[in-house]
């Protein structure tokens, strides 16, 4: 019996059986809306669709929710300082950050509004600091304050800088508690999660979409709406959907971000970020809800998914960190974990926006949902549900 059939949440339509399904002796299963991927973004989309009255099935290739990029990030609720005006990143980060604080408060998801210092550590960075503040204000980021070096150091005595911007609304959260809560909301409205159910292919066919689901007991699903929120796997999923025009599949690049943990007491009580670099926000200091400090992520362009952290990369961390924390002692850093940014931007390209597009009336694809995707999840969920309402 097919794994989804055991869940008893779909109607079986033998009349719709395709050649592939016939070969595998399967009946076609019919579903209103399918979300591919149970990361924080897929779950937020599933929640929004279910709350809008759709029957939602979430297909996740792994054996648990949130084991991809959503488990491998800084868990920072960003204020929206970095993104160009009118971009989806700017819009969803500012809106999503507000929604997320309200949501965490209402649902008891652990979080702390720690505040963040964005620092310039040499004269050449000063104009960039001013530019970032201007663009942040253009994006509707509230509460930013210019700090002199003395003011910044009165907040964080171990910090070195020439000047800083203080962002009081930057914070941290428990991303796993958030994902569990989003799933619970979606399930309360009838959504169903199918684990170990990788989407391995499909076809656009007239008004419907057929999906092939692999795993131990393969099955085939006919859906009225498919949302591809497979993160790093989104491009592979899209390429396997017959009939999806290649022009609707953007470029795909992976940029690994390695973290190093700090052994011992943390130097700062707030988050500390240097001015951003190309393709990343610079090797910054964040802490988790337990108060443990870590530095990263750096930027390492990669071709495949490998989360091991090369201890050799730690050498570059010491120089980068000492630009704003001269007190860092030799040997204080230990290899931590890594995440991989799903990027539309390549190594030599300017920054790119999130890509969220309807390539077909029944297919919405999300690509390049890198930072600030966690912060933006609720805003993205609402956006996709509104797009779907027209489907
Ligand atoms: C190093 C790093 C640091 C970051 N820090 C922050 C931060 O501090 N704040 C912030 O706002 N954002 C941050 N981000 C971005 C944020 O983590 C992501 O935008 C967000 O987690 C993306 O969620 P997602 O659901 O799109 O992807 P994912 O969490 O990767 O979920 C995709 C899911 O799809 C599943 N899947 C893949 N292929 C298939 C398939 N064929 N069939 C079925 N399922 C499939 C995967 O198993 C996975 O569970 C960071 C990202 C990185 C890499």
C-alpha cells in the first residue's frame, strides 16, 4: 500500500492512473495542495494555505521536519538592514520580523530581542555604514541609532570599532520550536505531513500536476496546486517536472557557511556584525538562547552538500574577528557546524533577490531562499497563500 494512502487523507482516482503509475501498479492519489519541503518556509506556507481553507499535504524527503537549512543557520530575527529597496528580501524581512516576534510571543516560542551592533572597524567602512543605515530606513526598519565608538564600547566594553549602528529589534529564536508550532497550526487546520516522501519527478498536465513520490513505497499524486519549497533541493525538483519551462528555473549556486564555536565566556551580550561582505554578512558574533557564543558563517562556494567543517578555515576567522574583538585568544575557537545557502547569485554576481514565482497556474516555485528566509517565513507564507488564491 502506498505510504500516503495509509494516512487516509486523499481520494484514490484509478481513472487518472498514468503510465508511470501503471508500471508501478499504483492508483493516482488526488490532493488539493501539495507543499514540497518541511523546512521553516515550507511549513509556514503549509500553515498559511491550510488556514486559507486548502487541503494541504506536506511532502518531506527526510525522516523529520527541519533538518535542512532551517536547522543550520544563526537563528537570528533580522531587522532588514541589508536588502535593496523594494526587494522581496527587504519587504518580507521587515514584515516577517514583526510577524515573527508577535507569533513567538503569542505561541510561547522562545526568543530574545537582544539587539545588534553593526560596526565599522576602519575608515574605509564608514561610508558603507552610513549607506546601510540609509537603505535600512528606506526599507522601513525602525529604531536604528548611530553610535560613536565610545557609546558602542559603553554597551560592549570588549568591542573595538570606529562607529556603529545599533539595531534594537534584531533578536534570536528557537527555530525548532518555531517549526513545531507552525506544523501544529497547519495540522490543526487539517494539513498532513508525509515524511520520507521525496518528490522525484512529475509532469504538468493541463489543469493538474502529477507528482512522483519515491521512498520505500513510491506513489503518484495528482495535485491542484504544488508549492516547491524544497530549499537546496528546489532546483532538482523543478528540473524533474516535465513541462516546466527551463526559463522558469533560475541559476543555482551553493555557498556554504561555516561556524566556529567559542570556548568559554562570551565577550558580548548583544549580536555583533562587521559590515557585510560579498555573498554573506561577514563573520559575525551570535549567541544562542543558552548563551553560547559562535562566530560565522563565512562564505565557501561549493558544488555539493557536505556539512563537515574544515578546521583549517578557522585561521581566517581569527583575523576577521580580531578586527572587532582584539581580545580573542589563540586556540579559543573550535569547529562548529555548517549550513549551505541556496543561492541564485553566483560567485561573481551582484546580490540577488528571493525568487518566488508561478511558472504555471498550478505551480509556485521558491528558489534562493537564503537569509533572511527564517525571519521572513511568515511573510512568505502569507504571500504564497495570496498567490495561490488566484490559482
Ligand atoms: C549559514 C546560514 C545562516 C543563516 N542564518 C539566518 C538567520 O540568522 N536568519 C534568517 O532569517 N535566515 C538565515 N538563514 C536563511 C534560513 O536558514 C533559510 O532561508 C531557511 O531556513 C530556508 O528554509 P526552507 O524551508 O526554504 O529550506 P530548508 O530548511 O532547507 O527546507 C527544505 C526542505 O525540503 C526538503 N526536500 C528537499 N528536496 C526534497 C524533495 N525532493 N522532496 C521532498 N522534500 C525535499 C529538505 O529535506 C528540507 O527539509 C541562514 C542560512 C544559512 C545557510
